[in-house]
């Protein structure tokens, strides 16, 4: 049996990582229908008998294409936080699932998600680097790659220009085109909604209400008041693994024992974690701080030696003594602590490649602290340290899925989130949601 090795570099700009070859075994893959039937079988097992998803769910191009059409494009995907485009004219260029997009703060104060594809000849009106040097009205600004400010959008190919709401403003030398009407050639507007300061898009335009989907998380996360928080740390990572590998790893706390034995496990031991009851649109995992770590944190805040941000005073007692991980299906990931919110923006690219942007949000009190930059540096180091551990294991897991030596294991009770994700995928294959046509799984506490 032949094997093709492809070298993948794990990392982001400014950080070097080891190279990991992925060996793709030339073996016949099961059909999408076979894989979905397997997922349904696994989802119907009780957690005590739980098994992971089949390897083909992470390696088969046809299955990934099914996910793109039936899960990813069909549901709400988070693109940005409003703090990243605070002023009229601010915009972000984002590519997701093959769609080149602009997230723009309009002159009328509205946030829109527009296509970057010019309706004239399919030119990307904001190619990397904002077009040619010195060309057009858009200026790059601080805030990461693809972040800019402009008064209008100008296609560098034939100088068609567009207002910030996407309407066609001017199109030179089109007077001889019979029946041509400028109103017919606006940039495509994608359906978007705001929740808690986050900007979501639904690419196929058919998803249900975002607000209704977020009912549970709205209650869970009210204490952070994220609409008033700001993104202060942003790191981009090239991930040579399937998007679900990252989602599962983010949500299950069992791997604190191994991958995070020096970082998270001493603070929030795996054995103390638990998953809340099953929901239709989200998962919540509770990771209480170890009593010794909690006592040390309180002492550091009392004597002014903490490296953390100021504690968020509006958090209820339960969130003052633990961190909590959240997934809003399919890809919106949050990890909330007593002093900050960590948000992962995940962009699936291919069967075994994803782009990840890890961010940290803080409130105005944290920004106003005189030693904010020092605390920010400590927070960034912490985030990078535990994420490097995740990158290594996720990359190795993807390699393992291609191996004929892989034997599908069993799930620990601490991996309840993986089982819930299986139940979510199974429900979507039935064109419904978890808990709609099956009893909801109870909380572990």
C-alpha cells in the first residue's frame, strides 16, 4: 500500500515549529452515507459506551464537502468582534469557505458583510496587501492582517468603485453598454447578525435566528458583557488538521492530564471538570480552579502581585472560581475566566487544514490599568504556551487518522463534549438539532 507524505508546518508568523509529515494512505474511503450511518450509531450509544467519530470523518474529502454544504455554510459563523472595526470606514478582509469577504462598519453605523468579488469581472477588490502599493483609497491600520480603513471600495482592475454599503458608486466607460443599470451591480451582501458584540455570517442565508440559537449562551455569559469588551491579543495559526480535531480538543478537558500537564492541569485538574446538560445549539464545560490555585490567585490580587487583568466585578460567584469552555455550533469557541474572555475564530479550509485566530478580550477597566501592557504580555504568553501544546497533539492526531494502525477507542466520561458533538452531527444529518427528536442528555452535576 503506497503512502504520500506531505510536510506541514505548524505555526504562525514569528513562531517556529517542528515540521510534521502527514502520511495519506491510499485506501478506499467509505461513502458519505456510510460515514453518516456510523456517526448516527455512535451518537445513539450512551456515553458510558461511547466511541469517537470514525477516522473517515476527518480524512474524506466527500464528507468534508457534505459538512461545508450542510453544516458550515448552512449555519452561523463568527467572523469578528465589533471592537475590531470601531469606526465608520473600518473593515476586515476575511476569507472563509472559499468566500472572500469584507466585514465593514458603514457610514450609517451599520455592520455589513459584503463579498469582495467585483460583479464586473470577478476581481477580488481587496487582494492581499490592499491591492497595488499606493493604489486606491484604502489604508492598512493596526489590528492585524487584512485590517483597514477606507471611504469607499475601489476595484483595482477597472476602477469600478463601491460605497461602504456595497452599492455601485461609479463605473467608468460603461455608457455604451445597452440596458446597463448601476443599481443592478452592487457587491453581494451576505446575511449577518450581531450577538454580544460578535459579528456572525450565514453564507447560504437560510439559517434560523441567531438570537434564538444563542439563548443559553446569552444567559451563561451575561456577566462578561462582551459587547463592551475589546480584542487586545490576536495570533494566527496554520493548522494541518481537520476543523473538528480542534473543536473536540478545545472542548474536552480530559487532555489536561496529558497535553496540559504543566500548564492547565495544575490549575484546573481534569478530574474536577464536568459538562452541563445537552443543549440544541451549544455545549458548556465547567473547569473549576483547584483550591490551592484559587487561594493563590486571591492572595496575588490582594497584595498586588498578580499578572492577571482586573477581576470582572459583574461575574456571578460561579464564574469567579472557574473557567468555562463554550461551543456554539458549529465553530464558535469561547473560554471565559474571572478576568478575560478567550475567543478562537476557526476557519475550515480543507479536509485536513484549518486557519485559527486565537484572541483575548478584556474590559475597559483592564485597558485603563497603568501596567496593562505588562499584563497583556503575560496573558499572551499563557495563551501561546497552552496552545502550542494543543497544536502538537492535534497535528499528531490528524496523522493518526490516516494510519491503518489506528483502532477506534472508547470515550472517557470527561470526553462528554466529543459525544455531544457526535450527537450534533447526527442530528444535522437528520435535518434537525440535538434534543429536538431525542431526549436531552443530563448534566454531569
